[in-house]
């Protein structure tokens, strides 16, 4: 028989709701596992009933730092780096849920922090980092700093 899959992550970025080319309303969130030294990151798309229940924020707000579990999220075909994944986010894996019951809020993650580095374009980096690790720098900027001293 089929086995259930559960993906657990911390919400670190939320986009504004959009409408797909087929007229479906959806929202995308970015999740991380805060793994050290290199965290895994995934983009979650909420469609249909999942968007209605979780994406509108009216009754059940999911905040930055919320620890969530996704039951049987559908993997989406990968996109090459730079195509909607953000310039330094690389080709993020993407998953989709369509039912409100596929998402469970487990609690809050006090260890979620954000990179304090500045990107080449002068904007502040928005990638997540593990606050309890002391360095408030994401993996990308940590590696960049390491190569400067090598």
C-alpha cells in the first residue's frame, strides 16, 4: 500500500496571494529545517481549500517562525535557479497542498533568525539562519566569508 509522507519545517517567508494562469487563487510560503551548517529550504504552494483555510490569514494566522507539518505534499517539477526561486536561493524544491487538513501548526520556533549580511545589490539578505548558533549569517554568506579568508 501507499505510505504517508510528512514534511516538517519552519515558515520563514510568505508572499502575497496571487492568481494562477488558470484562475486559481494561491499563496506561496518558504520553509526551512534550520539544519546546520546548510539548511534545506522548500517553497510551499497552497491552493484550493488549503488556500481558503490558511492563505487568507483571517481566522488562523500562520506567522514567521511557525513550525508546520505537511501531510503528503505533492512535489512540483523543479525550476532552474533564478526562475522565481530568488537570485541566491538557487533552484528550491517546491511542493503543493490543496486541502486544509494537509497542514498542521505544531508550534513556534524561537531559533529562527535572519541573515544580517547585505547582498551585492545593497539590499539586506532575507535568508534564514539558526539564531542559537551565534552567527546571524545564512549559509550562503557564511561560505562567502570563508572563501575570502581561504
